């Protein structure tokens, strides 16, 4: 098929790049066909876009580079249809990326619904399926394909779609380039890359590609310094037109500070400040990947890859303390894990002033036993049950220095996650009954291991910065410590077959069988209830049709199924944990009432009764093509999750996972792209309706409408939090003169429901519109100067919200003490830089 026709079939076709005189150099750019599984080698394993029965958005290195975006997540948010982000962590390299209401996020605790592949390597981390955007260097990306719908070929977690990233090598990148820019918030970015290929005496070729990416900034908020480095290299070999090998290695290291959302009362006073600090994440990645392709005959090819990916993540989170210290008149001390409202109830119903007692103001109360006796006597006189006012003294569960403070806590964790596996696929383009037919048979194995250690340290807090960094007192709460191993092994068989029934009509049938074993093992020897073994297996089918109405217009329709197994994190922390944990407590001769019905994320696990795997079904239909030079794509989709897994909050950083009978995402997408003289432009609009399709009770104790058990009533049709219903994007680039061009991005996101308000009772997070500008000047054929301004009109906006604890416990002088926390968007920022090609 001619390249021009292929371009017309794809809305996000290969964009033009500009030379010194502003003329297009895109005539030498070849648009690769979409790879079915993301393995880039060999045309025999490819399928043209016009025959794919689902929506596909493609962008290549030229378009990504021209956008001047910081990283891939920012590019997707500003450019791709149905994509939005939540700034829950409030670090530019740690966003929650959402597509059609499904998430790919670096944060543990979020149910993930997108499968992400880098050159055939699944980069969803084993412990919680999270995705670390800071470990995906944007400048080393050759192209991306965002594939919509529930597609079983892409394996587990492809509930809303899949993101396939193809990296550069010496055969698709043959030049040397250095780029650097600096500007707002002391942000400094340097990218250097070089690639080429050379002929060998035996008729083959070899190629190399190397890339270095550096990022650092102080951040626009206080105490938000971050940095990240990535090294990426590929050594390639091509044996004529019949064989290929690519060996790549990546090392990434980062230290990211994301101090999270602010309470609404503090946000109104100072948007740059932090609530509690620090919240740092350090990643240390090493990954090696060997890809191969071999043409076995005129119609059969074998391809695949083998890989190992190891990432060690260290987290340090300073937070407000949920404990209460007590210094009795006799000199003894207690540390209470106090239930909400206990102190007020003691005062109002029993006349016991706990604050006075804990300041040593009552000589008769000299220790915890004296306090318990007082509560029992007063309760008996009042005809009340003493257990209503129970205080839990956890002093006996402390280790270390023994110093007690209730100012703050330091949550520390280390998780070493290792993914090892291989993928292989046999491709045949032999005709079937004299009709064109593309058949792919594949096998995949993935072994994901996680070593998880966590501790909770008592700490003091700086009253000015509200940071606990360096202020830990060396006392640890042993009950919150965790030391476990997890392992997820998945074996998969898959196939996809596209048959041209006629010259215009093509039928695609595909399916994948996944068999997964998940094991959890306690390494401490003190928590045998953590041990668990689970198996999940399922066959997921899909079918679709495409029909070419005319040379540059294709309609498509498809049905697909996929599933997501509960991650080790979710299995270890879910709503069935309470009864099981109580059972183990009884067997151990302990008080079952001392078991807390919550899990600290990501720093503690409890026992693991099973969750059901999420099963997703999706219908999709649309049309794509081109008319008078304008490419278009229109589509509708209807996706239903059965036994969806959601996170129920029991506080700002604690909660539990639970199955929900049914959730639904359905919507409409439209996108246009064209060229008019000196102007290249695009626009897109998407409507996303994300709703719960079941009546159920959900935990949200900080909600004003929660019942005595801290639960809300969710009704069918209530919106799922965090997802805007309407997203509109408009942008383009205009060549002012031969050497100067200017670009614009406009992004509109409608309002969204806050996490913790699943019942949709409270005010939503407001809608917002952002405008970004960019410009470039080609001083010579090799030297380009560029500049960018984000949030041009300096709009104050938020793109995330949740309910948390009472902020006045940390910031006592707030006027607005509502427990509403919002993720503030960055103010106006500007950068200037250069790009030099050797």
C-alpha cells in the first residue's frame, strides 16, 4: 500500500520536521506499520493501520521533539485524544496518566488498567502494575502507538488499551544531536544522542545508538527538588533482509520529590507550600533486552525478545502522626493509637480530660493502668460500655531508642522488583483460499518478583516547613513493619489472524490464554498470615471487522475481552483482611479487637484472602480516513469491568482494596488533523462517561455523609472519581518565515469527582483550560534555538482531589479546615534552549 494512503488512514501520521529554510524534510520520513505485539523487527510481523479494527493513535520522534514536552506523559496529556493526567503526587515525572478512564501510574494503590510495553518488554512493575514515567527517556523514543479498547493480544492489564513504545536504534536514527534547555524553577534538561549503521564485509550491517538524558529542578513548590538520569544504548545487526538482532541496555536513576495534594484551606493561602514533607522516591533501574527476527521462508518469520528488568525503589514519606503520646504524673509514658473522636467522647460523656492527664496534670493517674481503671469506673457509673472509650497503648510494640513523640511519622520502604521473561511469535502471510491472510502465533513467559521491606519511625516535625526529614527519633512501631517476598508467574499463548474476505473487507480474530500464579511469603517469620498462593487463568477472545469504503476511508468494529489479575499489593490488602486477621489473632491468643481494619500504602500489608480477577468486555466502532487533506478519526466505545478492584480510603494514606460488581466506561472520540499552507494543525474532543454500575457501600470515614461505620452509599450511575467527562484539545504549528515557526497547545478538561466521594455528594474539582506556546528559530542547518511557555495565562487550577484527615491537626491556624485535598497545577513556566545536530 502506498505510504500516502497509509498516512491517510492514520490520524496521527508521521509529522513533518523542519530544516533551516523551513521546508519540509518529511519526504524522507517513512511511517512504520503498527506492530501487533510491539516487537519492531521485520515487516512480516506488522499489520497496516487500515486493517486494525480499533482506534490507534501514533506519534513519532519528530512530533514528540517538536512539542518540547518534558516527558512522554506530558506529551500524551497535551496531544493524544482521551488522555488526561492527575497530579496526585505533584511531581512532573510522577503523574497518573488516564486513557478512556483507565490508569497507568507510578503510585502504588491505584488500580492500573493500561498495559505498557517498551520494545516488547512489559514495564508495568510486578508489585502493583505501576508505571514509572521517569524511567522512560523521551529523547530515546522512536515512536509510540496508543491502542484503544480491550485487546487480549497485549496480555494482562490491557483493560482500556495498550501503550507500545518503540525505541531508537542505529537503523531508524542516523545522526548525532545535543539538546539542552533551562528556565523556570531552576529546571535544567540535557539530552545527547548518537546513532548510525555501517556495512559489513559479509553483506550484513551493524548499527549503534546511545542516549543520555538528564533532568533536574528545584520544583515550583517548596522542598520539591528532583533529578533523573537515564542511559540507553542499542547494538544492532542486520543480516541482509532475512535476519536481525537488537541488544539494548538501559540504566536509570532518579530522586523525585512529590509532596502531594494540599488541603483546600492551605491552598488558598499559599499554593507553593507543602502540607507535610518530604515524600521522596528513588528509582534505580537496570534493563537488558535482546530482540531477534528471522525470515524462515518466503511467508514465515520468527521473532521475539528476551529480557531482564530490575528496579529498586526507596521511598521516604514524612507524614502527620495518628498517634497520641501521654506523659503521666508518675513519669511513665504511653503512645496511643487513638480512634477518631475518642478524646472528645471521654471528655463529654465521662468527664475525663485526657489532654490534662497526658500533661501530668492529675497526680492520681501515674500510668496507663490507672487511666484504664478510671475509664472503667466512670463508664460503670454512667451505665456505659468501657469498650466504647478504649485506648490502645502501643508502647510495648516500639523498638529502637524508645524515645516517644507524636509530632510526625516517617514511612520508609524499599521494594526490589525484577521482571524476567521472553516473548516469541511465528508470523505467516501465506494466502488462505487465495485470500490475503496474516496469522501470528505467540508464546510469552513473565516472571515478576518483588522483595518488599517497610518500617514506620516516630519523628519530630519542623514547625515552619512541616518536614520530618532528619528529625526521626530512632523509635520504630514494629506492628507497621513489613518484610515479604511476592512472585507472579504468567504463561501466555496468543494468536491473531487477519483474513481479507474481499478486497475491502477484512476479518480479525484473536485470543490469548493467560495462566498466572501469585505467591506471597513472609520473610520475618512473625506474620505467617501473609503467606498466600493464588492462581488465575482465563482465555480472552476478540473479533473485529474493517471495511474500506473508499481509498481513504475505512470503518471498523470490534469486540474484545481482557482481564487483570489482582496484584500482590491488592491481594495483601483488601476488605476481606479484617476477619482473617482476627482469626489469626485468636489462634495466637491475642485480642482480635486490636486488629486494625486498614492498610498503610505502600508501607504495610495484612493477610490476603483472595480477590477476584477483573474481567473486561469492550465494544468499539469507528471510521477513519482523509478528505481534502484533512485526516479524521471518529469512534465510540463501551467497556464494562466485572469485579473491578477499587481502593477504599480509611484516611489520607491508608485504605483497603475491594471488588465492585461492575463499572463502566463508554464514550465518543473525534479527532482531526490537517495542513493548510504554512499551518499544521490538529483538534480532538472526547466524551468519557465513567460510572459505577452497582449499589454498594464504600469506606470513606472523612466524608461528611459517612455513617457510623465510616461508609458511604454508592448508587448505580455515580461517577468514578478522578476522570473528566469532557476533554478538548487544539493545537498546531505555523511557519512565520522560512526559519521561524511557532506552536500552540490548548487543553480543556471538565470537572471531576474527588477520590473518597464515590457517592458524588460533594463539590467537584473544577474544570480548567490551559494554553501553552512554543517557538523555534533555525539559525543554520544544524543549529536550532527554541523556547516554550506553559500555562500562558498563569491560571490557578487543580486536576486532582481527595478527602483526607482534618488538616488543623498539622496546621492549627487554618480558617478553612475541611478535609479536602487538591492537587494544584503548576503556574506559568518558561524555558529556552538549543538543539545542535552534527
